[in-house]
C-alpha cells in the first residue's frame, strides 16, 4: 500500500492538487461536490476539491456494512486486506477503476462493497472517521438513518475530520443513473439540489451520458451545477458547447479508447483555437498519459 501511494503521489497526486488550486480555485470554494458515476473514488474527489464539506458519490457498486473483525480469522483478515490492495491498484496506477475488475475484487473477500475502499482512501488522506451510518433518502431528498444491519445498504454516510478541521460528510449511494431509474425530482437529485448547486466532477464515466438513456442526469448537471470538471467521458462536447457555459480546455484530445465513442467535434474544438488549451502534466481518467489527456472545465457565466 505504501508503494502504491508513493507511485500515485510522484506521478499524479501532487500535480493534480497543484493544477486544481491554480485552475479551479473558485469551484473549490463551494461547500459540496457531486460526483456521479464515481464508484468509491474519494481519492480524486478530495484531491480536486479538498475544501468541500460534503461529498456525494454514487455508482452501481454495493454499499455494505463492514464485517465484525473480531469474528474473522487472521487468514480472512489477511485475504481481505490483500483484496483491498488489489481493488485499489488500478486507480492508483492508471487513475481510474476498471469497472469489471473492481466489481469482482469488491466481492471476492469478506471486505465487500465500497466501504473498505472509502475508508482506506480516508485513512491515507489523513482523515479520522467519527462514524459510519447506513442511510437512505426519503422522497424529498433528506437522508434518513437506516437500521439495517446486514445485506446491501442503499447508501452510506461517513462523518470524518482532517486534523483540527470541522466535521465533513462523505455520502455514497448505490444508484442506477439511467432514465429508467431516475427522473426529475427523484430523491438523489433533490438531495444534490439541497446542497446549493454544487460543482460536478465527471471522470471515467464510461461515456454513458453520450447515450439518450442517461438524459435525465445529463440535463440535471447542465442546468443545476455551478461548474463541471470532467474528462471527455462525461457530458458530450456538443451539449457543453450548446449550453451557454464558459468553457476551458486543457491537454490535447486525440480520441479515446477504441471501446468508447469518439468525439470529432471535441477534437475540432482543440484545433480551432477558440478555446486555447492549456497544458497539463498528468493523466486524467481513461486518457491516463499526459500527452493525450483531456480536461474540460465549464462554469456559469
């Protein structure tokens, strides 16, 4: 684990934090961050938005309580810790979770679901956890503590502190964001709206919002966020260009992985000179090499 963190710090962590402080300092001042399609990636949420007091993450990965460590054998604990390290290795090395591998890793030992990963990220970032609760959202979007002791939880709320700082909250919700499971005014979107139009982080989002079946979450983000920080897998460039938001480009988009849809209009935007792209010295999302990475920042005018 120490080796993973040293590698991340040297290759990406320090550079991400320096870029964010320089380029999105205004967005960092918001008290909350919404990170849909995140899975358990608190790592980049915290590095890009270290001053947020509330982080809202969601994905399809399960949210389960921790097992009773006192009832686990030494072998089960060792296997669980090794599985946790394996789960973290892809995001620490490449900068994103490989969804298929992550789902297998997160269920392969007694340390199941997203909670062990979230707690590992919190511990490594210097946080001290005050409490972990199972929560659900009522119809108005208010979090309600749940008494469920086993099985898959609808969501998690972790209260924690950094040093002598104030109390922070990290929420993770297991939520399908496709239109069949989402609608305007759904509990999750109401909960996000309660935070006062927070900025949105989109990274390694599988290009799902390029599909019409994810139009509800895409339109909510475009209409209700103070700003968007994303790689090309988030909101399609065509929608950002038509949104009236102030847009800035970083890096040099040259296309993406072959399994995903390409955006020739984004490539043309980089070449046009209308949005002069600033260089970046780190990889971000699927485009994890600095030479071909792409970051898009959108703000309300």
